[in-house]
C-alpha cells in the first residue's frame, strides 16, 4: 500500500501532472534554455536537484514554520539550494554553466519549485516529498529534452552537437524565442488532443 | 514571547543556517572555479601570440595586459578586452604586435545567444580555431571595423560589432598610452 502510494507520487509528475505540458509552470526557463539538448539536460538536472533539496527541507520544517512567514522561509531555502547548484556547476561543469548563464540562478523564481513547496511538501512527510520532487524534476527534464531536441534539430541543424545534414539550411527562428513558443504550443496542443481523444 | 519576535526568530534561524551552508559551499568551490579560468587565459595567451615564449602581467590605467616576450625583448602585447554583447559581457584577449597588427584573438567568456551570437566562438568541424576570430589576424587593431575589415555574422551583428569595437577601443587606448 505505502509503496504504491510513493510510486504514485513519483509517476504523476512524469505525465498526468507534468509541470511543463500539463500544469504549464516554469515556462520562462523552458522558453529560454531549450535551444540545445545539452542545455535542456543541464537545466533539468539543476532544477531536479533544487526541487529535491528544497522539498526535503521544507517538509522537515513544515511543523515549525508558522503559516504567516512560510513564503519567506521557502524562498530562503530554495535560494540556498539554487546557489549551491550554481556554484557546483561553475566549479565542475564550467562549460554548461556558461551556456546556461543567468538561468541557473533564476531557478529561484521557477514556479515549479515554489509551487511544489507550497502545494505539496509543506503538507506532506519528507519521504513522500522526495518522490514528488523526483517525479516533477524528471518530468520537467524530459519535457525540456523533447522541446530542445526539436529546436536544436530544426533551428541549428544539429543533434547533441552533431550535424544532421549538410544541405539543410536551418530556419533561425526556431532557435529564437518564436521557435520556443511555437514548439511548446504545438506540443501542448497535441498532448491535449490525444488525451481528450483517449477519454472519448 | 510575542508573535512578532517568534516569527523573526524562526526566520532568523533559517537564514543563519542558509548563510553557514552557503559560506562553506563557496569556500569549497572557489579554488575549483578560479583554476580553469587562469589555465584558460594562459593557453589563450599562447595561441594568440605564438611567436612569444613568456608573458608578464601588467596594468596601465586599469587596462590589464600582458607583455609578450621572446627571450628578453618585447614582441607585442596581449590585452584583456571586455565588450558589451547582446546578452552580457564578452571577455576576450587580443594579441597585437608592436605596430598594433592583430596576431590573434581569443574569447574567454560570453553569454551570447546559442546559434546566433555564440557563433563568435564557433569552431567549424575539422578546424582548430573559430572562423569569425580568424578574420582579425593581420588587421590593424587601431582602425578595425565591421563591414570594412570584418564580416559580421548573419543575425548577430550586435555580437560581431561588440567584439570588433571593444578590441579597437581598448587596444588603441593602450597603445597610445604606452607610446607616451
């Protein structure tokens, strides 16, 4: 019983409550960094780390922190984990950290992280919160990978940095902001269409 | 204890813990972050000034530069240049000989748009140096300009200009100050 419940908390973030495609949260970093697959993976991993860390901590202090000052407390916790992620990325993956630039520190204001703290881990025990965070983090990561794979292939003519075709002149707008909006819009529309169809 | 002090205390304790954790992380990662930057600069120096065998760091009126030495004679200067690009600073280093002719340019750090401005530092498959920066070689740093000497990158005029203009300005300033 307990095991299936934990698994349920994990699985829901992957599809049914996918932060990008279903809840449509955290779109700002999704639009900005999904220009290459490597960026997408890096952003996803960093956000997952922050989600797990802040979810555990918020869940641990949930009975001590009074309702009225919970938001500042959550923000301090999240900002701490984001800064740790940023510093470690700078130290051990400098190239990735450079290509993500400002968007690693900006995980602080990612709605997914504060959203999970507010909606889930401030009410649930730590173990459940970990599974929730992992599900949401991985859900966010695969969404980023899908979006960035489409944009990298169409906008830059490459896949993970490898050139796909020599004759294809990639349309630049796919790498720019319009490409991100189009890709995400079409993906969400397609997912909505197929879920509705399945439900009849 | 009033509610206000209680709230303040809890928030204070959380902030204190956060500060401690961050201070430790910062100290642990600091040498790791700085070490590759130093190394990168050293290897960039060698690639833009192949004729020199040693470099000595100098500053003049806040312009940081290296004297490129071959034996004991100065053969040129490697100048730290910071340009203001499309989405942040572009940190680079430009090597010029004593007449101000560019020997090479290396970009150390930038945050230009991937696929557009980031092409300022793109290396084509099978080549050893960025194609955009290769254009600078042999040009006079004091009068270098986009369009006349340098072909701008398609869709990245701002980044191309930022690199070119910053090199011209900084190198020219340094050389004229050194002559005095």
